[in-house]
């Protein structure tokens, strides 16, 4: 019964400080078996530090790390059952692709036949069979990244640790590789912890998303839940492009929104996503704001309108039809039930009315 098995990875009160700087603080997390968990957060929030602690390349200042139910935070890296793919790929420049992929297995004492079979399978999965005799300098960025992933796969780890493996790729390659990573995850049934600063990558890859901010977990859960019910103002702003609009209830637009959509007591911030606003005629009776179009970003399938509201605030609207010209006067309406209320401490104010 898989239900009786412990989580594949568990963090308990994990912390890391460097001198006075607390880089990770009190992380509690359980990663289920077979999960594609993505840790997302801005640059410098502690993502690489977290992976280095799990891999055993660095030691925690507080807390515990368990893999498959066993405490590993005092074990050497090779005994933990993890494989890490680094942002820089960290391939050995003087070795061929084949030797790069098989090197760790050789060190671990695997037989030549076993090494050969594992390399062949990984090469097939990542479609790098023709590259096996090349050296890293003779590969493109995307090919190097595949070799680095193949090197992780052959070790058959309990947990894969991916440190921004797509961030050195161009946009088209990144999108294609995202799809391949998802397929690889499905084929291997592996447990993956993938870190990235890119919220689109995070939303598309994750079955569980963990938002990290200044060394703390802001919120963890399925990506759709975090998007539709962000637990903090940070998560609300971090997920979604363009960003959620955030207004105070004291502003005229905030007051109009509050009238259109009852808000809980103690609301200090009102969030509304650009796709939950719609353009209306300047005299529309249910308008929540009116102003001038300051700028339009054309995205092909939709347009992002930047509106300078008469009360001086700026709001952003995603619009799917032909956009009004810059400078034109428009009003906007808000979809009912689409407001996100937050308290002064920036936590979501929960209320049944706001479930989406
Ligand atoms: P991320 O991967 O999210 O961009 P890092 O985990 O690399 O962030 O770094 C988090 C913070 O910890 C940064 O402020 C960084 O400067 C600091 N940091 C990382 N490693 C060390 C170290 N060895 N000594 C001191 N500070 C460090
Ligand atoms: Mg990093």
C-alpha cells in the first residue's frame, strides 16, 4: 500500500544561516512519491541553498531532512539517493558525453554491462544517441542540458533535484524542454524537486507548487489553488502575468470594487486579476473605474491595457477583442466574485463567498 509509505522527501524545521543572515527559516514540507514539486521564488530567496542542503553539498543550521523515511542530513551526498542537475550543468569538459553520463556509476562500482544499459536507456529517452562521442564544448546549451539530465537519470535516484535547468535556454527551446521534462516525469514516475524563478515554468510543470520568499514558504499546494486562492499578497502578486492589480479599499476604485462585491471586515488590500476586469463604455452603470488608456501591449491572442484611472491609480486589464486606441477614455467592470481580500498583515481573508 503506497498510502502507508512515508513521503519521499520531508523537511522538518529546516534552516540555514550564514553568519547573521538567515537564508532559510523553519521550512516544513512533505513531498509525495512521484510528485513534480516546483519551488518558485525570486532570485536570492534561497532556492539553490535548499537544493544544496537536500543534496548534502551544504549542512543545515537547524532541522531535519528525511528521504524515504530515513534521516539523511548527516549522510554524505552519495548515500542520500539524490541526483542534482545544476544550472551550469557542471559537465566534465575533457570527457565525452558517454563518459560524463557514466562516470558516477563507474565510481559507484557498477558493472560495465549495467552502465552500458543505463546509458543507452537515458540516451534514448533524451534523444542524445548521436552525441555520445562528443565533448561538452561541441554541444549546444540545450544538448548540454540533456546530457546533465541523462547523467542524473542513470543513477536512478529516489529524488531528482533540478536547479533552474531551463534558465540558460532560449524561449522556444525552454517551452519544448518543459514538455519533455513533463513526459520524462511521467515515464520515470520519479519524484522531482525543480526550482525556478520563472512563474510560468513553475505553473506549467508543477503538480505541487511551493512559493518561497526570503527563505520562508509562503504557500504550498496545487498550482491552480495557489493561482485562484493565493494565501498571501506576495503569492497573489508573484503568480500571474501581468500581475494582479492591488488597491486599497480607501481609494475611489477600491471603494467601487467593494460596493460591487462585498468584502470581509478588515480588508486592507483588494486584489483583482487583469483577466477579471472588462472594458465597458465610459458611462457604464456598473463601472468600477474610468480613465484613459495609457499603453497597450499587443500579445497576438490578447492585449494588455494599462489604464490611468481618474483617481490617479494605474490598473491593468487583459482584453481579448480589438483594443481601444491609446488615449481613449474607457471604463472597466469587474467580474463578480473575483476579488481577493487581504488583511493588513498581507494574509488572505478567507470567506466562503470568495471561493472560485
Ligand atoms: P536563489 O537560488 O533563490 O537565487 P540562493 O540560495 O543562491 O538563492 O541564495 C540565497 C541567499 O543566501 C542569497 O542572499 C545569497 O547571497 C546567500 N548565500 C548563499 N550561499 C551563501 C554562502 N555560502 N555564504 C553567505 N551567503 C550565502
Ligand atoms: Mg539559485
